[in-house]
């Protein structure tokens, strides 16, 4: 009877030690799974984890020559994790209306740029639009002042046929080079 109880205790302690051997990466992954970012501390932890994943990508890239397919799969998995975490950080920054988030592990920035596309409109159409809306031309012979046209478009909302705009949002994360690991 005592031998049976001892065996049960030993098997239970072995199971507990296996459970305790969970790596810090697994703990971090468990932490970030389906978690919303509620504060800057959590955002910092995510940036730290993103930095850690980026470091792994760099390590895998350097040893990639030996087994390309294996490391490509690992890199894709890590990049997917970074992309997911970027989404979490973007959502946090949008909810707090932040353009920049500086944490001890890195700085995250969002920006928005508008590109004016003139290729779909002829120069004659632009000149007629300028004349119709009394937008001054630069020199004689007439040269189109596209900056003036853009100002007019922004002010009135009217634009020439064939003109279009593209707004690109960008997201960047710069990691600090600290050796502090938790």
C-alpha cells in the first residue's frame, strides 16, 4: 500500500515538474493570446515580445542557408505573431488617439500620407478646371500650379475629373537595443 502511494506521488511530481518547465516564450504567448491592450505597461510588454521575435527572425535568417524550408516556416510563424501583435498595438494607439508610443523596449509610430495622382487627367482638363475655378497659373505660357489646385480641392472638395488621391497609413516600430530580458 505504501509503495503504491509513493509511486502515485512520484508520478504526480513528475507531471508538475513538466508543467513548470514551460518556457518564458510559451508564457508570453499565453499572455498575449486574445488579450486587449489596456495600458502602456501591457503595450511595452508586447513591444518587448515583438523585439524578441524580431531578434529570433534575425537569428534564423543567419542560419537559414542550412535548411531553408525549415527556417522559412519558422520565420513565417514569427512574422505572423508580430503582425498579430502589431494589430493589437495599432488598436491600442487608435483607441487612445496616439500617433507615437514610446516604451522602454521601443517606439511605435503611425503616420498617414496622401498621394495626389495626376496621371489619369490630361493637362488641358487641368487647365480648364483651373480657369473655371479661378485658380492662378504660374507663368506665361501657362503652367499649372498643382499645389494651388490641391489647396483648392482641400478647401472646396471639388476636383477635376480624372484626379484621384490615395491615402497610405504606415506603422513602424523601432526597438531599443537593451539587453534587459524578463
